[in-house]
């Protein structure tokens, strides 16, 4: 899992995939990977795997 941070309000969420809308401030597309070992890497959600983040 990765840690995602809203660039508008600072809300942090642990999730496998990038969140589209912030549950705190409602900003769309404002999430970026928060520090840690995987920071700066793109989400693997668009790769073909058994589970997908797209609904």
C-alpha cells in the first residue's frame, strides 16, 4: 500500500491506488504520493493485474 497526500488540505490516505477525490476537502486530482520509499513513483493501477482500481 502507498500513502497518498492531498496537496490542497494535507489529508493522508493509505491506499493501493491514487484517490480521485479528497474525502476531506472535495478537491479532485489533488493526491500525490506522500514521502517514503515509493515516493515519486506512479501508481501501478493502470497495469494489467487481477485487481484493478478502476470501477
